[in-house]
């Protein structure tokens, strides 16, 4: 099989994974709709209205859970397709599949969804599925829109440190994606709890305090990975490639800004007792700086990292 054929297979797998993940997302949307209808049916029964559930009707209490289960299963399938796309892309380029924005996004999304699926297995957080998929599809859409044909890296960049630097960044980014989804969900649930407007959909999510803890733990794991990838292995790779450790390149500056915001988030969370809304806003601000570094800087600001 030629490298061109492998590259084409990778493209097909990426497209297939993208479609499957959209279907999984809509399954979670259907889960929320079914939850509303189940609650409405239970209310009707409570007031004496004839609304007995029938097999297969959304009033069946198991319908929302079934949609949730299908959504998680399809997320696993979509993740497997993205992993296959990354592997075949690596064979096609004969290097690690994270040499540009497209490859970073596909492989990084696969890692993020793998983290989410592990947490579903470990901590039963399938309630985050819809938001995690929304963020993942957003990142994947940005990556596909910046598609780059399979090809070799710039020779100066082809060193062992690229594996260490980029893989660390991708794992951190994956954790930040899951953390951002949890922070956004916290803000919605906490506001509903405060206003006494927790409806049937939000009632499927755990209490806001638990969501806040999930966001903190995931971001806390991501931060040291980002520190190592962006501020330790990155400068070492830059020294080998360009003869300097730090050059205030726009991408380097935004990587540092991301580090400062997440450091502030963790510091405020641990030492100042910032929990809840203020901490969630900081976590989301950190993720926004990551998006700027990942997408805006690459496309609209010229620099030595423009290739990525």
C-alpha cells in the first residue's frame, strides 16, 4: 500500500469519525429531549391525566438512558476511527501524526475523547457526553478546515524532541478540553440551582459541587503536562531547531499566557478557596487562550510556528 493510499484512508477515517461523533452528539440531545418528555409524563400521571407509557414511547423511563448509552457507544466508535486516522496518517507521512494544525487537532481530539471514555469507565461521567462532544466537534471542525496534505516535516524540526513536546501538549490540551466542558456545565447547573429552576434535563447531571470538582481535577492533571510541554520541552526543541530557547514568538507568548491563566486558576482554587463560578470563569478563560494559541495565532499571526 502506497503512502498516498494510506493518506486517503486516513482522510476517510477522519471523515467517518467526524460523522459518527455528530450522530453521538445528537443522541445526547435526544437524551435531553426524552428526559423532558419523561418528566412531563410523570407530572401528567401525578395529576391524574391518562399518560401511561407504552413500549418504545419516550415516556418510557428507560428511553433517556438508552439514548445516553448509544451516545457513549458511538463516541467510542468515533474515537476508534480518529485513532485509526491518526495511525494511518503517521504511516503515510512516516513520522508522528502531529506535524501541523490538522494532525494536531485530529490526534488531540482522539486523545481528549479517550480521556473522557476512560473517565466514563472510571468515574461514570457519561453525563458530560453532550458538552464534551460539542467541544471536540468544535476543535475537529477547526482542524478539518485547515487540512494539510500528508508530507514531511521541515528538516530543522525533525528531532526526537518533537515527540516529547507535541505529545505533552496534546495530552494537556485534551484534559483542558474536558475541563472546559465541565466548567461550562457547572455554570449552567449552579445558576439553575441558585434560581430554583433545575428542570428535568439538568436534573440528570450531578450537583454543581461535584461538577466543579471534576473540572478542577481534570485541569489539575493537565497543567503539569502543559508546563512540561510548553515551557520545558518546547524551549529545548526550539534551541535545537533555531539555536535559541525562547524568542517571544507569538505562539510562545500565547502558550505562556495560557500557562499563567491556568496557574492562576489552580492557585486561586487551592490557596484562596476560589470554587464555583469564579474558578469556572478562570478555567474557561484559560481554554480560550489555548484556542487563540492553537488556531488564531497560527492562521492570522505570522511567526516561526506558522507551520503548526
